[in-house]
């Protein structure tokens, strides 16, 4: 439905879940109120390309690797914030022909030099992913109402699909 651009962004946020029954909470082992949601978005069309949903709190690099490996054929440039810094992820993206624009954590002078080489205009396009999360939360609410994990996942995917359709109709 959309013509994708050259730059995609990945980011994560937490969505609140509707409190399930006490029996279900004990049976499943919920111990937190937020659900970690990671999305890969196209920066030119603001379309959500892929979404990952986790009840646990995995590190962004692990989830980012899963999402990005599912979408290697669609991407040419990936931009992300410093929470996705992982050399293995960078090498994997470069081997697939994708340019990672992910700032290094600045521990050494070499890290500052790597960050100085990044194109700031491309790097700051990652804020589009954050803006899409804000738009999703504003349009559909930041609480998922379904009781089960799979129901919450379906609810989130449907919200993303409706947003993509609204974007296509608007154009």
C-alpha cells in the first residue's frame, strides 16, 4: 500500500495493560504493568513495518535483532538510539548491505569520532518512530484492554494496521 523510503527507524516503548484477574496474574506470572513494544517504521511514509511485543523486559538489542532480521530485504538504512548499540548487530546489518546509523556510547575518543561521522539529518529521523508511538497512544489510548497475551498482541497489531490504513487513505 505504501512506497517505502530509504530510511527506517526502530524504537521501543512501554504500553500499559489492563489489569487481568488476580487468578490469571498468578497463573501466568505477571509482575509488571507495562508491555514492551518495539516497532520498525518507515521514516518517509510513517508506516509501521513490523512490531514486536514482549511481556518480559528484554534488552533492546536482542529485540532489535529479531525485528531487523525479519525485515532485511526492506531496509537500506536503519537509524536507532543508543540503546541499540551492539557490535554484533552492526556487523550483521552491514553484512546484509544495510547502513546502521546508531550512535556509539562515548567511552573513548574513538567512539566520539565514530559519532562525528554520522549524518545528523539521517540520525534524527529516528524521532519519527517516537512520534508514531505518541500518535498511537493518543489515537487509540495507551492501555491494552485484552486479557490474554495473544489478545493484547492482536489488539496492538490491529491498532498499527488501522493507523497504516489511515495513513494510506490520507495520502
